[in-house]
């Protein structure tokens, strides 16, 4: 697939750069700037080449309407701080302000358009509406670069349609993400362990189904583990449970045994009277959860067992926290897994943190990005790739290659 190297001379060219700047906000305060930092190498490469960089991105789900809560203005400020230059900010996506701002930047300078999802054409299921918005975006640029890995699984105007309207290439971030995911799916170094957590098992069914034929070990934690425990016939109390998935999970357990894939479930869990940091909580065996309590983290024995299961691994992929890590009493399991991955990284293993809550968790718990082999910027995109699904933001480039 075409890369920036294939675009030729970029000095003076207006480059529309699709980045993933969907950062968490507390009012106007950015609570985790990881995605902004991840976008810097490609932006810097383009500015150093003399391009006029027009960054476009989304934030949240404003549903096609202008909503000040989802403005990218705070992101423009932070991006400017990190780049060491002012970033011009357009008050709209393709309107008068966007054209004025883009016309005003010079070689090596950067502009940021307002939230793409303020325009209904960005996410529309109507191809003509999406195409019309892509046409308007294309008027702002001479070249398109796709560098927002977190959205390549979306068939959206700034991800899919625009790539057919301008000379287009993949940016360095998307290239790096795809390279890592290929290493996870095409002859990974073994032993290969996958750690899955998060709230819902239904979000991970496709990944589990696909990885049962690839991974050597699946370690299951988070809210999704209680559907597994229920499938084994255990009481799960008031824990998060997807009753409609119990039979499917039971089949996965049987299949794993047949195929020699080790599924590691926690031997103990931290349970509480309610979903609160102040609630009474205790550690109980995973097969002895009281009927009036909910599980909110894997227990200390399980944390050690999970760490032990990762010690000899050469490849580890992790997506989803082990518990409600945002509350201190239920953070220990997630921290133990993060520490085990950090140790595996030191030992030469390829360790991949699969974006989303996992990336937020490791940073919140005090780990540096350099403690891991790779922290993905796209949780959903990573999972869909591992499921074996086609990602529209990549297939559009493959189609161009075939032509």
C-alpha cells in the first residue's frame, strides 16, 4: 500500500491528514494526550517536508450536530504545545472558516479542522451524503494521508471515501499498527498469550473465535469473566453477566480443550456489595461468589497466576482491564497484568496493549508507553483486525493497489 514516500515532493502541497485525536476530556482539560502524541511523528514528517498540513479528526459522538462539548479546540492548543508551533484552528469542517484557515497557512505550518462528526456526512450510511462531504473535504487539499488507525474500521467520509478523491497514502502510525497486528496474526513467536478483559464478552466473541486457532493461551478477566464462570456452572452473584452468551462461551471452553488452547480463568475475585470504591469488599474463591455480591476485579492469587502464565511468552496481546481499575480497591489485577507485560517486554517479548481502556489504564496506573512493545491507538480497529474482518480504511488502499 502507498506510503508517504510514494507521494513525491510535498513542499507547498496541502496535505489533508486524517488523525485520531479522540482524547478523553474533563471539560476543556485533556486527561490523556496519548493519541495526540502518537500523531506527532507523521505531522512532523510532513511539516519538515514543507507541506501545509490540514489535520482532520473527530472527538466523541456528537451525532452530526455541532456540540461545544466535543469541540477540538482544546486539542488544537495541546497539539501546538507538543509541536512547538501555533496550530490554526478552523471553527467548522468544510465551511468558510475552514477555507480561510487553510488558505492562511504556509509551508511547514499546521491547521486543525473542527470535529468532523459535527457534519452528518462524515458518518452517514447514505453513500451519496458521505460522498458529498468527502468532495467538500477534498477541496481543501491536494493530497490525502490516512494516519488515524482508531477509525480505519469505519466506512466514513474522511477515512474511506476521501481516499478515492485525492492522491492518497498511509501515514506512519497506521503502517506501524498494521505491522504489529500482522506479527500477531501471521506466525507469531510462541508461546503466544492473549489477555482479554473489559465489561462484555459479546464485544470479544469474534476475537475469541478467531484466536482459538492461533493463540496458545487465553487469559480472561474483567466483567466478561463472569459469563465464563457461569458457563462452568458457578454462582456469579450480582456480577455483570450476559446470560444470552453463556451457551456460546461454554462451546468455546469445549473447543479450547479440543484444540489444546489453554484458557486461564481467575481462581479468586474481589467482590463488593455495590459498584463503589467505598463499598464493603473482600476476596473470595471464583467458585464461591456470594449471591448478593458483585465481582469487580480478579483476586491476588489470580493476578499471580496470570503473571506466571505470561512469564515464558514471546508474544502477548492484551485488550481490556481486569477490573474496575478506575477505583483503587479494584485496580490491583490490572496493575499486575501491566507489570507482567512490562517484565515480558524487558525479556524480549513482543507485547501489545490493544488501545482503548487498556491504554488508559496503564497510563493511569503509572506505566510509561516505553514499558510495552506497542500501545495501539485503536482498540476497536485492533480487535476487528484480530477477528479477521476487513477494515474499510485499509481495503480502499488495497483496491487502489490492484488498479
